[in-house]
């Protein structure tokens, strides 16, 4: 398989689809018994893959079974969940702890990158911090989920590397608008293989809520080409997604899907991803005054707003909820989420606050208890 190749398998048996693709593209010829392999799923939060948010453990299992058969003796699954998130809990909830138990005796282990040490590197005059274990691996297999994203339109191979950096860096990326630092980060971490979990991602949001059964796994070696292909499936031209265009300019890969060699295995129920109905999401987002919010604060606020709507109290919310790093040092009358909004008259503390605390805070807000 070379950088111009893309392979797509359609079906619902994730483990089998992955095994078939790896065999068909002869990936075993790229690894040996001494190769240290790192698998990077998307476990941004502790929610099951059926939510459309996280990578199915069965996708990782397909890779593990294939690589073990190919003689690989050291496979590490590595992730750092979103800012303030508990990666260990995400491993448990998403089935990866069981996976490590099942294959541990064959050299498979789990690494919570949040406790890993950090290496500092420079790109275009800017210092970037990356977890050492990611840089020390011989063969990097990226396992993103095919998802939409409120800020970047989509999240797939390029953006999934955000789980390879410490929380302080995640905050910085959000403060800088995500696209440019994501593209630059991709110059530091080489992806040997990308296997996209397109079984049931959420095309409308990175934090889920509207999973769509898309019944496919997509494999490639060029993350820019993979993301460009995914962008087109979702109805975007690759250059409409800034971090894809920037990554191409930085020489990471090609956006030219017209010259890709695409092999398909099986028949899709549909090829293009149907446009999701985002009207509810847009309505809820309308209640958030976002200034460079991290995913953790923004996603949990959105979730809390959904809960308020379900209990028919959303329309009693009087003002927009302020979220994000742009509120640091700002003094305002209003309600805010997180330590960044300490200058507001009402806020819930924490960086990020827990989803439960945000829900309780908003419930207090709509019941008028702030005025007491
Ligand atoms: S409180 Fe501010 S810095 Fe912390 S997670 Fe929320 S938006 Fe990011």
C-alpha cells in the first residue's frame, strides 16, 4: 500500500472488516517482530462507541489480531481524553480495558498518555509539546472516528492527533482556533497507517448525540488524503476544511482524491454521508456565547442544555451562557462555565467543571436561585 491508495470496506462486523482490509493491503509486510506499534483511538470522553463519539474497540481488536499474526510482539494502545477527562475511565467504558486483559499476555497494553512525559519541539518558530511515547514508537496506527465538529466542520485523522498532547496544549490549540496548530502538529507525528471507524460516527457533532450507521471502515497511509476523502463524503471540498488545506501546504500529504487509487470491498447502502439535521444542535448552540472554548467545556455545556430542553426548562434561560478562554479577565454581568469565566457575576468553577456541576449550575440558573 502506498500513499495514493485508499481502501474502503463496507459492513457492520468491525473486527472482520479491519482484518480483511489489512490482509488485502498486505500491511504485514511493513512490520516485523521487533516493531513497536502504537494504536491511537479516539476516546475523547467516556462514552460507548454506539454514541457516535468514540472508536469501537472491535476496530482496535482487528488491528491487534492481524499484527499478532504478523509476528508483532509489542502493541500499545495510547490516548489522552479531552481536557480534564479521565482516560482510564474512557478505556473501561469503551471496552479497551477488556481488550488489554484479553491480549495482555501477547504484549498488548494500555497507556494513559496523561501520565506520560512530554517532549518539546519547534515548528515554524512555535514550541509544541508532544507525549514522548508517541514520538518513540516505530509504527503509528491512527484510529479516528468519522465525525462532524462544531468548530472545524469535521474531525478525522489529522485532528485525532490532539490526543497525543498534554491538556495545557489542548487549551492553547483552542485559543488559537485549532486549525493551524493541528496542521503543524502533524509535521511532528508521522502516521504510518490510518484506519477510520466509519461504523456509526456522528456527522453533526464531535460530542455525539446523533450517531449515524455508515457501516464502513476506511484505510489509507496519507492522513491528508484520508481526511480529504472523508470531507468529500460529507459534502465538503477538502480546501473548505482549513486544517486539511494547511496540512497539505506543509507537505504532509495530498488533497487530490481524483488521483487516489480507491479500492472498495462490498457494497455501501449509501456512498455520500447524508446531511444531518442539525436544527436542534444549532438551536442549542444559540444559547452559548463561545469565545475560544475547549471541547470539554463546550461539549459539557451543550449536553447540559440538552438536559434542560428535555425537561422543558430551556426557554426559561434568560441570557446566553458564556464559555471559553476569551472570557479570562473579563468582568461581566452574566453566567459562565469554567474557571475562565471567573470575572462573570455567576459562574461554575473548574477547568473544566464536571458535566454534573454544569447541569446543576444551569438548573439553578433557570430556577432563578442566583437572584436569591
Ligand atoms: S475553563 Fe477555560 S481553559 Fe479550562 S477547559 Fe474550560 S474553556 Fe478550557
